């Protein structure tokens, strides 16, 4: 059977004053209103029938919640499914949730289902998943209305009905898919009803929803339960005061019991920890005694072994002294031969050092000669480059003279009057050309002489330096080229 049970708890939210939902406060708030507010609400209700319906449902919710709390506290026991004020509370809640519900078309016709918006609570509050799964698993429920009624009963037993509906009314976008714009759940009356539901957390309920026929129940509000005279009101106030005093005493006793339980649990934990530590110390003491006995036995054994090892060491020491004396005599005899060998090796080392010094000096001379030859080669190369630049300039001048000669020759043919002057100029230019040609021949001859001198120096360098033949051959080849 799907049954829920809970203990009486003292509920208090961060943003809600607990005194608001005491029986006296609910009685004053649910029944007494100022005359101006009643007239204003009545005038608005006349203009808007939906507003009148919301006001009526709000007042019925106030009366139902107030009567359920008062009767439950006076009853003093866990409520069950047959308790009339609890049945009327579920009927009123069903009417509030049905107000303004959109009609959905299906194969069987048009219907209004409460299960749609209540099923969405599972997505907004993961704690409601357990209730939704339990409702789906109930075998006797076949209609969405029956599932919605079972969901309301399970949420009340969990004492989280106000929390679940508060999560639902904060999402207007989701509720607009199921309700009209003027429905109770989308207006301020819905928030007020959800706030009133917080007061139900002070009661306990144990409802069996598996065997109850929730699909075919007819929800009719019994107004006779809420029609009371002044004497009943006075008696209910006295009874509520007594109940409040009893509840305060009960809460004090529960708090004291909780503190004592926590103190006893702490002491029990300390006793258990001390017993465990005592047992561990006893075990460690026994282990330490066993270790001391073993160490004493090992100490005695080591002492006996130490005396045996000492005797053997003395015998070996005497034998080693005899061997050492023999080796010392042998060393003295061989020391004389080693001294002679050392003197001979020292003499050979001096000769080798002298030879090495001579070779290094010769190497320094060869390196200096090589550097001088490289300097001479660089100067010769610089001379050759300068003469080549001179030859290039003379060739440019010769080209210019030839161009002038051609130009003058052309002008000579076009002008007969200036022929003689041009012939003289041509003669001078030819004489100058011959001079330049002779100069070029002299420069080429001097270039050949310098090349021959360079080859002679390279050959002499090859003869002076016998090492690094490949590099010198390459240098001579480059110079000849």
C-alpha cells in the first residue's frame, strides 16, 4: 500500500512569519476584512464574473484551510482519508486548480485535466519526481483526474504541497499553456492560496491512496461545516488558545528530547571511541612485550656470535702480520729496480719535450710565412682588380670615341662644307684611338707580367710549406685562373 506518514514539525519559511498561520491569525485574516476592501472587491466582481469566482474560491480556501487546521489540532491525532474537513479541503483545492483550465480536444470529446499542470512540477522541482512516479505506478488509477487527486494527497502527506505549487505558480509561461489568463493560478489569489497552504505543515496525515476510488469521486463543497454562530466562535477561540499552549509545550518537550538525544549520542560515540582506543593500547602493549622478549633473545645470540667473531679476527690478524712482513721485504728488494726504471723514463721524457719544442717553433715560422704569402696574394689581387677597372674605363672611352667617329662620319656625308674640319677631327680621333690601343696593349702586357709573378710566388709558397698540399693546390689553381 502506498501510505505516507510524518511527525508533527514546526514549519517556518524565510520569507513567511510563522505567527501568520496560527489559528488565531488565520481566523482573523480569513473572516474579518475592512469594509472598504469588501466594497471594492464587490464592485470589481460585479464588473468581472471571473474576479467574483476567484474571490469566492479564495474565501473558500481560507475557510477550508482554517477549519482543517483547527479541527486537526483539536483532534490531536493523525488524520486519515475519512476525516470530513480533510475531504472538503481536497474538494476546494480541486475547484481552485480547475478554475480557468483550458479545454483540450481528444478522441473522446472535450475534457479538462488537472494532471497536466501538476505533472510539470516534476520538471520544476526534482523532489516531486518520487510522487509522480508513485502516482503513475498506482494500478487503480485510470483517469488524469484520479492521478491529480492522488498527487495532492501524497504532496500533503509529504508536507510539501505549498512548496510544489509555489514552484508552479512562479512559471507563468508554463501555466499559460493550461489555464486562461483570468484563472486563479495566474492571478494574485493563487499566490495567496499557496501562502495559506504553508500552515498545513503543522498537521499529520496518513492517507491510503491505493484502495481508494479517486477516479469516480464527485467533489461537492459542504458549506454547513463553515456556518457557525458566535458561541461556537468563542468556544473555538478558547479551544484554539488551549491547543496553542499544548503545542508550545509539545514543541518544547520535543526540542528538549532532541537535545538530550544528541547529548546521549555524543557520549555514546565518546565511550565507543575510548573503548576502541583502550583495546588498541592493550594490543599494542602485548605486541611491545613480545618484541622486548624477541630483542633480548637476539641480543644474547649476537653477543655469543660477537665473541666467536672476535676470536677468529685475532687469529686472522696474527696471520696477516706475518704475511705483511714477508711482503715488506719483497717490496724493499723491488724498490731499487723501480727507481732505475724511473730515471730512464724521466730522461726519455726530457728528450721528447725538447723535440716537441723544436717542432712547435718550426710550426710558428711556417705559419708566419703563410700569413705573409696570404698578404702578398691579397695585394696582388687588389692590383689586378684596379687594372681591370682601368681597362674597363678605357674600353668605355673607346666605345664613346667610336660612337663619336660614327656620328662625325655621318655628319661628313650630310655636310660637304664641314668635310675638311671633320677629316681633321677624324684624324685626331684616330690618333687618339691608336694611343689608347697602345696603352691597352701596355696594360695587358703588365697584367701578364703580374700574373707570371703571382704564379712564381705561389710555387715558392708551395715549396716552403710542405703540409696542407690540397689547400695550396687549390690556391694556385685559383690564382692561375
